[in-house]
């Protein structure tokens, strides 16, 4: 009996030590995961007019940092990479508009082309900085451009056509820029994507009056584009995946333009603006999951613009700017359809962008 008891005790001891080791290992892994993936902190790009000058700041619960100001500067987009906020914009240089971006708070001027330049979006990939914009070249109208680390790239544009970029994302080390092209001598605009510098038209109705690719996002090996296509009576929201049509979204008695897109766990989230086609002029901001409207975020009799949608840890954040019943310009971030309050924002500041520190 003693030998049996001793064997039992040894087996129990080995089992206990094994379980203890596994628990310790698991806790260690949990601690490592927590250190690598902390809770996200919302960071906001806010601006207000002070005596005719736009003062722009990066704001969160923990800090307020003003951007370096340039003559008549305007901001167009923002993103966060490795805890650093990057912002694109443009400013007056010798009485002409020129491109600029801010890394943190410091302004980095893009090379002056001698022509008018507007930037529209910014993306970061492995330390490389990509900026999408357009240049107004005398005699050729608007031409789509991309800057990589300050070096200008011309995007393919057919002869006698204008090209307008709207957004940029990076996939496999190449820039993917979306927008539209239109013949300068008249004709319908077409939704397009540029892979690096090569132009490709997105599939759609060849008889459409107009079409535009307004936003792009990369999720894993796939890229998704959101925009719209118009016929004679209304506009239909469009979502493409890997250059093939994924969803068409039609709103009864309203035109829909999708303005921003994100993907989370295989589902596609978009935010758009609608305009009633019944003559009332009512405008709304709505967000969608795949091809279904989730919530009407705001309604306006005069103007409503959808700016951005982003899904993080399952929560859906939307940004829009609209005019309320008193005709005041209001910018709001909604979380899961609920309007958020930010005590650290000045009452005169408008929100032009957001992202997250991680």
C-alpha cells in the first residue's frame, strides 16, 4: 500500500506542476498580448477659424497639439501609424495652392510644381508616406498624382481627359488610388482605380450618366472600393471587391453616394449621404453593413456630408458634417449610431478627421 500511495502522490505532484506551468505560461502570454495590443485611444483632427486663419489641432483625452500653421492652410485627411499622426493638406505658396503634409505637428511641404495642387488623402506603409492629390495643369485640366516620400508620380490619364483621385491605400507595397476620369470635351465620368500608376476602369453600367470611386480600403489580400453610379433619375451606392462589383445599394426615393469604407471580420461597412428625389430636398447621413442600412445618423434640409467610417474592436465609428435645423454647421462622431461628446473640443471647432492610437 505504501508503494501505491507514493506512486499516486508522485503522479498527483507531476500533474499539479504541469497544470501550474501551463497556467503560468498562459498568463505570461496574456500579459504579452496586453502589452502589444493596448486599448485604442480616439484621436481627432479639429479646426476652427480665428480671424480668418484656420487653426488645426490634434486632440485626444490626453493631449492637445496644434499643427504648424502655413499661409491659408487646409487639411484634407489624417491617419495614424505607430503612434504618429499624419495629416495631408494644401496651403498658399506665392498666391498659388501647393501640397503639404504634417508628420506629427511639423509641416513638410511637397515640391512646388508651379501649378495649383490639392491633396486629398494620405496613407503610410512600412515608413513610406503616400499622398494622393491632383494638379491643375494649364491646357490639360485636372490630373491625378501620387507622391511617395515626396517624389511625384503621374497617374495614367487618357488623352483629352481629366482625372480626379479621391483616396489611397497600400497593398503589397503598391499604391491603390481610386477616383474618376472624364473626357474634357464632354461625356460621362467613370469610376476608376490606379494600381501604382496604371489605370483600370471599374465595372458598371456603360450607359450611366456618371460614376465615381470615392473611398478604398485594404483588408488582408483584398481591396474594397466604395462609390456611386448615377442614371437619369438617381444615384446608386456601389461597392467593389478586387475590381469586381460586390454590392449595389439603392435607397427608395433618394440618391445615395457612399463616401467611406472599412472592413471588419469579413463584413463591409460604409457611410454615405442621401438626397431625396421626391422634391423635398431632405438629406441624410446613413451607415451600412454590407448592403443593408444600419442607421440614419443625421437629417438636414440643406447639407450633409459623410466623412469617414472605421470599425475597431467591433465598434463602428462614423464622422459626418451637416447643417442642423438652425442652419448651424455641426460635425459629429457617432459610435454604434450614438452621438459622442468630447469635452476637450472647443465649441467652435469642427472635426475633420479621426483615427486611433494603439
